[in-house]
């Protein structure tokens, strides 16, 4: 998909570039689109790149891959993530081991 097509897709959802906040939203959209370009991972409604990062982190943490070791219980992990700006839920943490790991996005 070309940048023009991405921009047209972004604008189709009632977005425009009038203010600095609009530019931030456009940058977020394009970065997320590029990051998931070769992945089958689907964005959830309203999800941004930090949500993708959090989901991939939880998947790697649950599998203890990429040098991560499970040192917190699920409730502690949720509290830690949420205190650092994430919106993790118990289902995200418990489902991390079952969910597919997208290696290309982590390397």
C-alpha cells in the first residue's frame, strides 16, 4: 500500500490535518500500518502502536522468550503495566501464551 493510499484510508475515517494533534494521529496511524504490514496481526478498534507493543510483550513474557523471565504474578503484571500507561486486562495476560507470536515485529 502506498503512502497516498494509507493517507486516503486514514482520511476516510473523518480525519484531517488541521492541527498538530492531527499530525500526531497521522504519524501514529502510518507507523502502526508499516509495523504490521507483513503481519497477520489485526488491530483492535482504536488500538495504536503501544497496544501492539503491549500485546507482543505479553506474548513473549508468557513464553519466556527473548530473554524474558516470568517474575510477577498476572495481577502484579497487570498493575505494573497499567501504572505505566497501558490498559492491560487479565484476559490479555492469560491469553498471551495461546496467542500467536509475530516474531518479525519483535526482532
